[in-house]
């Protein structure tokens, strides 16, 4: 019954994406650990709360971000936060703050300042407002975002209707996942079986399904939907950047060998028995016994430090139940995807 509801055209037409508007919805603000809580901008915003009220902070940051987006080389932010990146749109932080403040009571809290996740959430709300009018591409992480870690999109996934509605409006939807299965699109299909089944049940035309892509292995595989509602690989030379095409197999093997050595050393130091998984573009460890998040975090950070001078880009991450190192990263994958689809950062 739930599946039929999700597939109904009326539901697709009425699909409405709500923002977190209550404490219950705010489970997305759970703290994730040091690897996912490092950002000079957010840390600077938090520090401002020692001398400013929350609304004063947002007013000042909104003004500085606008200035920085217009002249990033000589902006106030570039002097205060040398590591700050580019902004492709202004951010209506005051508006976003008021929305979040409705249930988080930031402006009424006397002793507890906003934490990292809360500031990130306010920035995210502001970015959604800023990009809405020009939106042309939406990307999602997979595990822990549109489905639980280690699972896949089931037929009752609430995101199905939202994804299809975006596609029907001519907006590209791509899922960027660390999961990588070279040469085997069926394993990617297993992860997105509920969504692909919805495409087929609704008999979506190719002019709609062409708006869906999957980027796997961080940035190593791009898949699209064919006319049989199955996933197929897009040839590398059609979408990969020149730099990506120049990554040598010898260099890749060298990077993965070093990463595996670092993981082996870290697991021995932490007294954690692990099972190694080696793929053409990734290497990882899965603990053989139960452990805690901080131990996996230590392993991921150990690899990051060990590979800091690597000639090839890489991504070392704590997946919550494993630690993996991939050649490349999602930033590179997103850049290549944007170029392939002809989309700009402000879209």
C-alpha cells in the first residue's frame, strides 16, 4: 500500500520537501566526530558568539560573505579566515537563522552557544534559499543520507517521490557514493532498486530518466539510466576530466599500497583485528570485532596524515563501521559531473 502511494501521480505532484522544523526533525544535527567537524568558517562563526549576539553574528557574516563572493582576494573574510573557500551565491543567513531559531531557541539561550552542527544547519538552510531560483543539479550522499548505512533505497523510501518530482521539473539528480563496483552495474542497481522500480512502474520517459545519475567510488564511476530502466556505465572519456584520465595505474597502485600499509600499522597499534578489502580504486578495513567510532576515526586520520604528500588526490574516511581510502574524492567527482552536464556552481 505504501508503495502504491509513493507511485501515485497525485503524490508526485504534491510532493513537498519540508525542512527541519522541530526537535524531532533535528536528528540530522547529531555530532559526527572530528573528521566531519572541521571547517574554518564554522569555527570562526562560533567564536564570534563570545562577543556578539547570535543575530549580530548572522548579520555580520551575511555582509562579509556577500563582500567575499564579489572580491574573494581582498575581502574581510579572506583576512580573518585564510582557509575560507569560494561562495557562488550570497547567503541569507539572517532569514535562515530566524527559521532555525523557531525551535532551537538560539536567540534565547544564555549559557549554551550554537554548536558546530547547528551553525552548519543554518548555513545549509541559507544555501537552499539562495540557490532555489537557479537550481539545475541536486546531489545527495547515499549511506546515512537517503538510506541508512549499509542499506539501500527500499520501495517505501520517502525520497523516491521527491527525486522523481525534481527530475520531472528538469532538474538533474545525482547520487554521489563511496560505494564502487567496477564493471558491475548490477551491484549499483541493488543499492537503488526501489528508485529504479519506481521509474519503471511509472513508465518514465527517457526525457525524464536522463536527469538521474550515480557517481560511484567517490569519483571513479558514472552511471546513467538506459531505456530498460537499468543502470549503465558512462564511458570514461565522455565525462572524466583531463587530470583524471591521466591518473596512471602505477600511481594508483602506489597510493593504495601506501594506504593499506598505513591502515595495517594503525590497526596493529590500536589492537583492532581487521579484514582488508582491496578494489581497483580503493582499499579499506572492516573490523572483525566490535569497536567504537573514535577508533575508526583515529585510523582514518592516521591514513590522512600518512598520505599528505601523495601525488594523487585521495579520500580517507570513517564510514561508521569501516574505514576506506579511495583514489580521488567527491569534490573531483562533482566537478567532473558539473562539466559533463554543463552546469555552473551557482546552479
